[in-house]
């Protein structure tokens, strides 16, 4: 046996506490499932108490870590500080924050109203910024080598006609990833992003199932298929794990190659 034998990479999340926003379905729920399978406790967040409860029940199983409910609209900015304070009081300071919640209003810059612009920016970018700020401050106080993971999008690098403001918010989140990395890196807190491509989540299922639009969207990436929610989980586990301890300020693209094809 070689004297230079190295330990296997550590992807365990045992004894970690993760808050995942918008985690009752879609990519957020898939990440929650993966984190629980890797030993973490997860805080499931959503606006509907019933949907949060249903998600927690779907996560239940012998030998699996606990899941906790957080019924709160992340877009209600004035509620965030008190809500996050309650999270820390009830379950302790989360070691991992996953900024997943977001909305999409598919309208051109000409068509979208000012109220819709504000709603999208507040929910997708401002709320994530405020929650990340609160999480990082709490992590500093507890001397936690925390992880902040933000789901951006390939729209954080690319834009399409008829979808004018969504890329603005997602590109703003890319900036947030880097700002957090620089400011909180000295405290041992890393900040990274996942730029997702086209995923067949509940929100996009009607488009994916459309006999014309679905295949056309799939053909836009080299793998010629839509992403499935579990396709995001490897990246999410890696960035939260000890194996990513030296990854900071990076946006990992998970899009089947969409962003490199023209």
C-alpha cells in the first residue's frame, strides 16, 4: 500500500443544520432530500403551512435526520429579521443557507409594469441579499464555518427576449455570491452559487410537457433533455460539504451545456 494514501473526499453533512428557502417542491425540495440523506437536519420553508407539512412528511423515514418547518414568505422583507431570529432561537444557527426561493414574470421590458419589476427584484434578489446578510452575521457570532449557497440561473449570464427583468435579478445574485465571498471569507464562511439551466420542476412542467415547446427547449443543450430536480443535488451537496472548504466566490453551472452551445 502506498505511503501517500489519501483520504476519500468528505461529502457528509452529519450534524449540520440547513435552511433551504422555497423548499416544498422543485429544486429546493430535491436539495432538502439530498441533505437529509447526507445526515443534515433541514428547515423546510414555504408560504403554505400545509405544503410545508406535506414536504416534511415526505422527508420522514427511518434513520433520517429531522426536518423543521418555517412557514414564512421570504419576499416579505420586513418579516425576515424576526423570522430568522426565531429560527436561530428554536433550532440553532443554520450552518448552511440555500437561497432557492424565486419568482419569474415572463414579460418583455416593454410589457412589464413597475409593480411587477419591484415584486420580482424584491423576491429574487433583495430578499436573498437580506437573508444572506442575516445568516452570515449569525454565523460569525457562533464562529461557524458556514456555507451560503445561492441558486442563480444561466440567466445570470445570458438573456432572452420576452424575459426582461429575471436576468437582472439573477445577475444581481451572481454579484451577491461574490460580495459575500469577499466580505465573509475571512471568517471561514464561503459563498457560492449554482447556475441552473432548464429543469422540469412543477413550475416548468407545463412547458416541458408541451409537445412543441418541450422538445425545442431540450434541443438547446448538448444533452438534449430537460434537467430533473435530482440533477442539481450533487452540486448542492458538494458546495455544502467539507470537500468544498476552499471553494469560495464560484458559480457552478448545472445546465447540461446550455450556456456553451450556440
